[in-house]
C-alpha cells in the first residue's frame, strides 16, 4: 500500500495543568494501514487515551502531524474537526456512551441528525446498524433496561451508523465480565474482517491480542514495541 | 426541528424534578395572567378632564353610592349650571370575553355636559327617547361588529334586574370622540330604565357630574357642595374632573404597583428555582454533552439544544398557566363584583409569552454557555 490510512508523525502532546506542563507523548510515530485492527496496550497513564484522542480528532497535538486518509487533521479548526469526526470516525468509550433518556434506536440515530437524511431514512439506517450488532429487537429499550454488554453493542452500532472507515475504541471491554468482553471483541473482529473497518482499540485485556491484527505497546509516551502477529 | 426529540427527552430525565419546576412555573404564570389582566383592565378608560366639570363622588370609597335626590340641593348651589350622574354597571358581555366600562347615565344632561361625545342628531334623540336604548363608542362597535338596531344583552354581575335574568338593551347610537386621544371604549345605558328595572339600589347613583359657569370658582363650589352633605350618612368628595381622574389613576397606579411587586417577587423566586434546576441538570449531563460533541455536534448546536430545553421548559409551564388564568377570571369576577367582566386579553397573553421566552433565555444562558465551552477531552477525562 502506498499510503497508510493513519500517519502519526513526530507527534508530541503536552498538557498544561495550571503552571505545570505535563508532557505525555514525545515525538511519537505510528502508521496504521487501512483494514488493520490494532490493540493499543500499556500501563495506566502512559498516554493511550491521549493518542487515541489525537487520531480520532478530539484533540490536537502540541507538535507533529496527524494525517488520516491523506488529510492533515491537526490543521483543522474546531468546527471543521467536528464535521470531520462525524463523517470519518466512530467512537466507543468505556463509560457514558449513551444518552440515558433516549431509546437505543434514538441513540444510534444521533450521528445521522447531522446528515441530510430524512426521518424514515435515519430510522432505517439506525435499525440496520442495530441489526449488525444483534440488537434489532431492543430498539425501543432505554440504556438502563439493557445489560452492560448490550449498552456497548448499542454504542458500537452508533459508531457504525454513519459508515466511517475508522473506529476508535477506548477500553470498550474494561467494564465487562470475561464472556461479555469476548462477545464484544468478536463483534469488533467481525466488523474488521467483514465490514472492512479499521479499528484502533485501547485495552488492558491480554486476550484482545487474539482478536487484533497487531498489538502496540506504549510506555511513558513512547512506543516500545510493535508486534506483528 | 431535527433536534426536537433530543430536547423533549431532556424533560424526562428527572421526571419529579421536571414536574416540580413545571408546577411552580404554572403557578407563576397563572398569577401573572390574573394580576396583569386586572391591572390592564383598570388602567384603561377615558381621561377627559374638562376644567369646568366637577365630580361629586362618595367621600370614602369609589364603590359607595350616593342618593339621586342630592341633585336638587346640588343644583341650587350658585355656579352649578347642569347636573348629570353616572353609575358603574359592571356586567359581562358575550360570556365575558371583553372588558369595557358600562355606565347607566341620564342621557340628556350627560350629553350636554360631555359635548366630546359626538353622535348624529337622530341617534341622540333615539337615546333620549328609548328606555332600553344604549350607545357605544365606535371602536367597540367595530370590535364586536355591532350596528344601530342590534340587541345587546348583558349579564348582571352587580345589578340584578327584577326578573333575575339577562339585561337586554337596544343599540340606538354609536358615538365618536373626535380630536382627543381618549378611549371611546365605553357603553352608556339609559338610567331611568336601569333604575326602575333593577332589583336593589333604586334611587342611587355612583357619582354626580356638574358643569360650573366659572372654572376659577371650582374650589369654592366644591366646598359648598361637600358642606351640604357633611355629617350625612353619605358624605361627598367633590373635585375637578382632572383631580378626580388623577386620584383614580393613583388608586389604579397603587393596584398596578402592588401587582407588579407581587409578580416581581414571584418571578425572582422562579428565576432562582428554575436557574438552579437547569444548573444542576447541566452538571449531571457533562458526559452526555461531551458525547454529542464527540459525534460531531458543533459547539453552537449544543448551546442551542440546551437553550431550547430551557425555553421549552418555561413555555410548558407558562401556556397552561395563562390558559388557567383566563378560565378562572370569569369565576373570580362573579365572587368579586368589582372585577366584573375583567378578562384576559390577547395582549396579556402575549406579554406572558414574551416573559416566558425571556425567562427561558435568562435561565438557559449560564448552562448553555457552559455547554458551549465544554471541552470533550477534559469532560470525558474527568469521568473516564
Ligand atoms: N486533559 C488533561 N489535562 C492534563 N493532563 C492530562 C489530561 N489528560 C490526560 N492527562 C495526563 O496525561 C497522562 C496520560 O493520560 P492518558 O492518555 O489518559 O493515559 P492512559 O489512557 O494511557 O491511561 C496522565 O498522566 C494524565 O494524568
Ligand atoms: Mg485511558
């Protein structure tokens, strides 16, 4: 492949906490090919979430460049970045993914409110996404009527619904028991293999390695190992 | 609006809290509708103030009455040229959908004292000759689409008639008040018929009006009249029309001031209460708003969503409150006869709506700004 989907080049990120500067990432480089399923691992506080946020366009680097699909997203304005995210990335977090007052269907529909789709088209697409994660029959349920695993599936459906090429997941199984976690990992694997989604997943779960195509280790803001499977 | 479902759903987040907030908004706007309607109704009316006219009113209260037979003695006072009188009728018209003053008067003398009322000669004569005749101002005739010859029924609120049924009048004239910026929104009834047919209070009038030959002697004449009835059971207070209007306006002003004070207190409380509810609501929803932004909702859309929630919340309390006020007013008027016919106008309704939107904007601004400024990474980081 001539150009990777994700090209993070010489990226540094420093947070300022009051007067103190907290350097988190230093001159980090990573390239991710389209269709990869990357498990990003490392000790707590090593900067995994920070890197994920930079690649997902939630935050901007202090130095270096982040190029995704040929576009320098570190140079976009906040508004442009928001638009870019809505078209190109799906997000799944550990907690607080869903709006508790909305049904599963309405939660999945949220990203489509930003598109030009009609009401019925939005509903159709949201139902299709729920079907992909196996929850078509729970469309009318609210988050508190769902199990933790089901909630994560709804979140995944929402990440899929606008058909982005990239999914970023921050510890999506961190709060789940073993069996449920495996189901989620299986689902992500299906999305990777059969739907061609490029997935970048932060995880502490050693078994995640079985599902991912690569594992990347981050420690103290440096990539210490990149292990092809 | 695409986000309506999202905005609407926010009300269900904490149903009990939403209900309590809505209930207090409901009460606040109910009060607003009632008090404001009364206030507006009493600040209307003509303000003719001829320097040669004196008003002889009951000394202690504008709702007391005076005996009609005072007129003989008053007419004997030197300087008094013509005497007429008027009485507050109250009543409701067409199920009480509109408030305007109605007065039984003595047609001939009243029209003599008030040359400002202009109506064609034949109508003037018809008013004098027709026992059941009434005349109204042009603005009312247009508003209610009335023409000379129409029947005009009024429901009694103060003065029941001997049949304890509706009063039925014949519209015999429509008057103008040209060249003056005073309201012509009044109805005048032939006193003789009114007095004969009413069940109680025969021989009483609300106040006398006299024209004097020399305005410079107004104070003297007034004193002489009041002296006539000093120590009687119906003492009088005579003043120039201007002074009388001023006094009346002051009383109305006092009513207005009291109502404004009450309403201010109510709305200040509501402001704090609703503001607190909104602030609390937004704190709980920081992660949700961060998720919306993550999904690509712009800062401005998130601001608008929060702002719309606030305005929607206030409106949901406001509209039923105003409707309740307009439903209650007629009933209130029955038990407090002085309020007879006071009703909620479209103007008061509109005022209420504007107030609601303003309240929503004020209450919604702090949380909306907080939502606008919310940084995704910080918000998710704090909770992750
Ligand atoms: N918004 C922020 N402001 C200041 N410091 C932060 C912020 N986010 C993360 N950090 C700090 O950066 C470091 C890396 O955080 P993070 O990327 O969340 O690590 P990980 O996800 O690997 O646990 C930590 O020391 C954390 O305290
Ligand atoms: Mg993290």
